[in-house]
């Protein structure tokens, strides 16, 4: 895992997807990516709260 913070572009794209995160977590084919340690770190670094669905 990289210690380099996510880029502004990366955070902007993640924030665009924020309303969809619960749907991603409910999809078995996507859940592994959204709930991975790397994804949760990027979300935290971007200020996007982990969804409580």
C-alpha cells in the first residue's frame, strides 16, 4: 500500500461515487473492492465517510 496521498482527481471521482457506495457494498462482485483496506484508506484520506447502509 502506498503512503502517497490520493490525488485531487482521485478524491473528486470518489466523491462523485459516494451516493453509490451502499449499492457497491451490497453487490457481491464489488464488495471486495469497496471494503478492502486500501479502499477504506483512500476514502478516509479523501474525507469520504464509510457508508453505514
